[in-house]
């Protein structure tokens, strides 16, 4: 089975800056997590679509995520989009049946 994981920033990619006292998105932690998995029959491809806080996401960003999902579906059995949870309903709706997606998430 082939899975593509698309990261877009958000909570999973935030790290705490001890000097500034802020949470920042500098890179993804997902590759480290994936490297620890032992799933010999599963091919996982990670694509970093953007590094953006979910509070700052725009309609253009949601379109970028949709296009990334559509592209990934051409070579993957499943696509997982990882992001923060704040306004996640909008991007999720963008990628559901009735959108311009070539294949629904449940296909």
C-alpha cells in the first residue's frame, strides 16, 4: 500500500522557542516519527506543502492543499493531510465530494 502524508504546518510542526517563549514553525517533526515505524508492506511518502499556522491559512492556501491532494491521489492509495485544528473544517470541506477533487477521500 502507498500512502502520501501532506504536511502544511500547524500544531505537529510547532516547536517551542525557549529564548523567545513562542511556538514557531521551523520544520517538520514528521520525518523523525516516520523513520521509527516498522511497516514493511507500507510505502509512505511525505510531502511538505507549506509551513503555515492554521490561523493564517487563506483561500489560496486551501486551493494549494486541494491541488496537492489531487496530485497525490494519482500515485497513492490514500492521502493524509496533517495540520493544526483551528479552522480545519474549511480545508477538509474543500477536499470532500462535491469539490473539484478527482476522487473523494472515501474512495
